[in-house]
């Protein structure tokens, strides 16, 4: 698969987890409209990009050690399978979103900063990048600067596309779709996690066995 497309899909697999960032984007969309929510989502895209760059730089060095390769192969693949099962199970449960209280609408710069902070502080994002993101990113590139740039461009584009999608959907139809929208996110997330689990396990088997 093209490295840009891999980055795009990998970013979507992270965004589709209904964590604190997506809840905040949906909440701002429903309360204030699409434009404020977009600025918040744009900030979160840059936050995810920071983790992607750190994962790319750090894991490319660590993966030179065979012990790390085994850990990322078995550990990363196992966690991705667990996340796929978790998302599939959530797709069939009633999804609830707690109401978040917001002060009067702040400026765009404040919303951008809030999105950036939420992405960097998101427990699910930290776990994802620490456990599986780094290994997947390292495997997606050939080590060259051009390959890394194409991957990061795809990764950022995936986050931006998701932001636009969720903002437009939530601001115009979120109140009508409600639970079905959340369940669809869980189901699509499960499919993506399953795909990347297979990618990690197959590549690991080829390299280590």
C-alpha cells in the first residue's frame, strides 16, 4: 500500500476511537456550530502529528534491536486485536456521551490550543502511540526523509478529513443520528484495527521467523 494511504488510514484508526477529543468536537459542533469545532479539531490534528513524529524518530532507532522487534510484533499485534474486539463489542452496545459544560465561545486561537492540549493529553492516544503507533509508523516507511514526509502528510490529512467529517455530521445531523452515528464509528474502527493487527503480525512473522 502507498505510504501516504497507509498514513491516512492509520490516522483514521486513531481518530475513530471515541475519546475525549471527539467528544469535545461533537459537543462544540452541537453547541456553537461547525467553524469553532473545526478549529478545535485542527488543533488536535497537530497534537497527533507531534506524537507521530516522535514515534517515527524514536522507533526507527529502537527497532534495530531484535528484542524490541519481538515486543512490537507480539505486543502491538495483540493490542490491536484487543482494540478491534473492543470496538466491535461497543458497536453493539448503547453508546452514551456525557454532556460537557463549556464557557461562552472562546476565540479560534483558544479553541486550537484546546484541541492541541486534548490530543496530547488523551489517554487513548498516548496508549495507542506508545503501544502500537510507533511500530506501525516505522514499518510504513523505508527510512528515507521523503517516505517519512509522505507518511506524515497522509497521517495529517487523515486527521483533517476526519475532523471535517465529524464537524459537518455533528453540526447538521448529530442530533438526529445520535446513537447510530457513534455505533458506526465503533464498527469502522474495529475494521481498521483488525486490518492493522494483521499488518503487524504478518510483517513481524516475515522479519523474525
